[in-house]
C-alpha cells in the first residue's frame, strides 16, 4: 500500500498535469465528424490546440465560444448559441462536444439550461447530439476530463436495442495511444468479436492523410456505432478511469463489464487474452502464442539490464499504474512516483509513496535514480540531474511518431522492453568505460598501475 501525499505549495512549479478541458477534447477527437467546443475565452482553446498539434503533429479541430469580459459578467448563453449555429453552418459536425473551462465554471453557468433554451429556439438542432461535460481546469487533470467526456458520451448517445452476441464495447483511457488502440482492436477482432471502441483515436489522429480535407474529425467512432453500444453483450474497460463509464452502461442497459488496469507486461496481457477467450469461446490464436514466446525471450535478453535499476516516474495515474507493474515485474525498483490527480489506484500501488505534485517535486525526489520516465517537459530535469529520460505520456513534442507508438499487448511490451533496455545498456557501458578510465589513470601508494609507462 502506497502513502499518497500532496505538497502544501501555494503554486505549481513546472506543472506536470494538463487541464481537464484538454483531456475532454482529446476524447472527443476519437469520434468521427466531431467538433470539440470550449465554452471559454479564445486563449483557453488556443493553448489546448497548440498542445495537441505539437504532440500529434496533425490538424486538430477545436472551436471556442470566445467569451469576452462583458460576456463573462452578463452570461455566456448568447456565445454558446452563436458558436453552435456557426459550427452547424460552416463545419457541419455530426456531434458537438461541449466542454466548460475555468472561466465559465467559476462564473457558474447553467449549461443544461442554456442548451435547453438554445434547442427550444432552434428546432433544427433537435437531431444534433451535443455532448456536454463539466471540465473545470482549476482542479483535476487530463485523465479526469477524458474520463468525464467518455462518461457523458455513455449517458447521452447509446440507445437500447436487441443484443448482438459478438458485439463488445471497448472503453479506452488516455493512457493508451492511437497505436495502442489499433493493437487492442486487432487483438479483439482476432477472437471473432466485433468491437465498438470509444474513443477510437486509432482512426482519427493516428497519423494518416485523409482523402478529403475536413473541418471536423475525419475518423473515429461513428455516431451510428455510438447509438449501437446499448446492444453489446459485454464491456471491456481499459484503465481504472473508465470504470465510471462502464458502470453507466451497466446501469442503463445491464451490460456487464470488466476493467483491465493495464495491457503492458506478460501477466497483464495473459489476463486480457484469457478474458477474450472466455468471452468468445475461441482459443487463443497461434500468432499470439508465438508473440508470447517472443516476449518471454525478450524478457530473458533484457532482464540483466533492468535488474535493481531505480526508476523515477511522473505521469497520469492510469499510466503510472501500468508502468509501475511492468517495471517491477522486470526487477526494477521504483525510486520516485509523481502523478497529477487522485485515483483509487494510487493507494494500491506496490510502492512506499506516491506524490500528487508537479515536476519540481519530481526533480527533487529523483536524485540518484537510474532512469526518468515522464513527458517531454522532463528533458530539462534529465539534463540537470544527468539521468537519461524515456519519454512517455502527454505531451511529447520533441520526438516523432506519437500517433503510431504502441506499448500494449505482447508485441508492444517487447518494443517497450527493448527501448528502455537499450537506454540501460548504453548507461551501463558509459559507467563501465568511466570506471575503467579511472582505474587506468589512478595512482596511489607509489604503485605502477595500468596506463603508467
């Protein structure tokens, strides 16, 4: 059991967490034909858009109600109405994802009342799904906003229907990249199941050239698929933060569910594949059995470099859980664990302590570690402490391929093993060379040592 602490600082120094609205926008980007709409100032939206563009290196659809000082005082109903009408006219979205910001949350906007009044004045909006999610950016983090958006989707979009025996719902937390989602989709389909993935980032911001330019998301979970979720036979939720959304489906449609906190590492993937086999009645395909043997061999090859290494982690709770379990299974010690927001998983972590804090806390606690794992903002800490950095989480803006990266399943775990293992290998070689150089140049007690004439 881990002790969870929160530093009593007046401000965040070198923030680790990203905002709830950004997390919600990321979730909405996994739906086809969607426009995320921030109810706030233009700066709130611009900041989130820049972060998403830098990470994915893709065009990101994102809009704003453009609240001004006057609108903030008098109320933003007119701004919401005008923004929705403009989007319908110019972008023609199939879904609008409406997110609040700190500005409008602080004012206390009655969003349900605003949407009701807008629809009453404009009957033509009757068939347009507007999914509202409360995302104050003065509390919580990216994971909270993402989970809140998915929960709102499950509350508003699915409808009841006749059960389809092979159809399953897949709810995916922000701990999983578009490449991870594609791997999950491929694995589930290999068991003869028909997955509806929410949100399906693998079809929207995975890094592909669309056939035609679009002002809204060009891929992802379709509105038709979202409507059919209520007909599924089972829900698989990946990441503890998806439990609430899965529970909504259970409450509304009596769809049972199971939560998988991680899909990285031998035990986690074994459990997932066994679950799919039990659900579908199909034996685990031979290709996955071979991939499992490849992972076992990779673990044998790399465990010499992982054993007894001390690793410092700073990331969202779902991702932190997955990485702690994976690294411990390879013989690493968790030197430091810093996260962004509260989660039921934190106290269950098999480490001494975890801090809900910022990158200043991370830098202070990471002295003496062998490896840092966090987002690209940890690069300065890496240089300061002379400790190598493995980039993981959001944002990663100084490396390419974030949309295709995969660290789940047997194949993804193998790739992760080799990437981190190579860092440890290189670090060990540097230390060995430095030690040998010290032996060669060291003199003492009048003895001639290697390197003397």
